[in-house]
C-alpha cells in the first residue's frame, strides 16, 4: 500500500516522469522489472481506513461506474509490493483504487480521446482530491495520459472478469493476464489478449466521414496480429461480424474527415497486398 509520507518525493518523480515520452513517440521499456524480496499475493478487501483525514470503506462489489480524474504512478514504486502483496511493475498494465476488491478488472475510458483499456486493479490509491484511479506508467501510456499526467476518465468494473479473478485469488492463483474478451458495441469490438497488449479501437463519432476496412479475417488472433502490424498507419479497430453463420473479423482504419487522405491511405495498404474498402460513415 502506498502511504502519503512519500508524497513529496513521489511528486518530484512523477513531475519528472510526466515530461516524457512526447505524444506520438514509441513506448520504451524502463529498467528490467525487479524482484521483490517476499511477494505474498492474496485476495484483499480490507477494513475501513483513513488517509489525509478522509475515511475509506473497501467493499467487494461487481457493480461500479464512476467518472473522475485518473493519474499515474511508476518510478517511485517500481518493484515494491502492492496492497495485495503482488510486485508492482510500471511496465505492465495495472492500477490502484481506493475501495475496490483486489484484484479486480475495470474498463477505463479516457473521456478526452475515447481510448478504452481493460485494467487489472491490484493496489490502493490515489489519495488526491477528485482522483478516482491511479494508472501504472504503461496503462497511462496506452490511454494517452502519460504526457498530460492526468485525464478525466470513466471507470467501470467488469463483473465477469472480476468474479473470475476473485475465484482464482481465493484459491491462491494470480494470473498475470486476462482471458480474451470481446466487448461489442454498435461500431467496433475491443479485443483484449493480455492487459498489457490491449489495443484501442477507432471511435467513430458523428463528425467522421470515412474509414477503411480490411475484411475476411478468419480468427481474432490473426486480427490482433494485423492490428499490431498496421498500428503505425493510424488508429486500427476490430469489428466482429457473421458470414454464413461463421464468425469473421474486419479491421477498421481511421477514421478520416478528408476523403483524399483516406484514398491515399487505401492505395498504400493495397500496395502492401491488402484488399481495402473505403466506407462512408453517415
């Protein structure tokens, strides 16, 4: 558990860390993940406690949704034990929450840029005014929070994932990855292979006019591979659909407001050997 007595030191570290990398830069791994002396992972809810004059009441729950400010932490706690006895690794996706059971799985949506990430919660915090979740450095990078330091987010617990994690934790099992998960909505499917390999999808808003589609991908594994390879060309989402009763997947690249920009990218992808459709979003 991270205690406020380290606040000044941590604040200096975070101010230094938040200055890089700049937006658009590639992720760079920090020091190799260190080994804690005696990690003792366990399922934890815990008793009510007080920090900075505020009283917190941890509770096991599977229905939770809240909007607020997300921050991130990393260098000052890298390699230390989390509140439930796991080793904190800032290079992996994880988070801290003041009252949810540990571990649990939450879906975090960055309300500034629409990015979505499934995150495993295994620590306590943050204890600053209006902050509802503390992200690991990697999670902050994936959500686009790393450079800004904070962002307004929505946090929603994933009940099925969390029940599974609770069941395993009570049996002494703490997998470092989540089962594959498909979260479907009107436009796209968010695919999660491991918490630190989740890719966000294109958010198709009303003002967007065009996107590119690569259809006919047979498996989610292949779709994830294509998604990773094409990430350099822009925001790449995955949509699941049915063909003659069989599941199939399509990549959605974009979105684009400028049709000529979309056409130029379609030509580029075709030269790479992909069959690409230009789709107008109404």
